[in-house]
């Protein structure tokens, strides 16, 4: 009976390293899963950074378009001011011509 019990104890003692190896393997699997989760998180952060960079690029392009539109509006405004000055000049010429005609008409009545 003692030999049988001693044999069982030896078998049990032989199983302990195997059990320890299984625990180490499970721990390594958990660490590997954690590394995969970190890698996925890094990919998500990279994707978010890429989207933010694209959004910044789009905002910069929109700013450039608004700046160009402002330049066009400034050019149109200066053209309108120039046209207004030409119309004012034409009006003053017509006014001077009217004064000359009025003077000529008043000279005819003398």
C-alpha cells in the first residue's frame, strides 16, 4: 500500500511541472492577446490621426478658396469703384457741356 501511495505521490509530483507549463502557456496567450489589443489601438489612433490630417488639409483648402473668393470680391469692388469714377467723370463732362450750352443760349438772348 505504501508503494502504491508513493507511486501516486510521484505521479502527482510529475503532473505539477506540466500544470505549471500550462499556466505559463495561458499567461503567454493572455500577453499575446494584450499585444494584439494594443496593436489594434495603435491602428485606430493612426487612422484617427490620418482623418484629422485629412480634415486639416480640407480646412486649409477651404481657407485658400475663401481667400481667392475674397480677392475676386476685392477685384470686383475695385472695378465697380473704377466704373463709378468713370460715370462721375462722364457726368461732370455732361454738366460742363450743359453749362456751355446754357452760356451759348444766354449769349443769343443778349
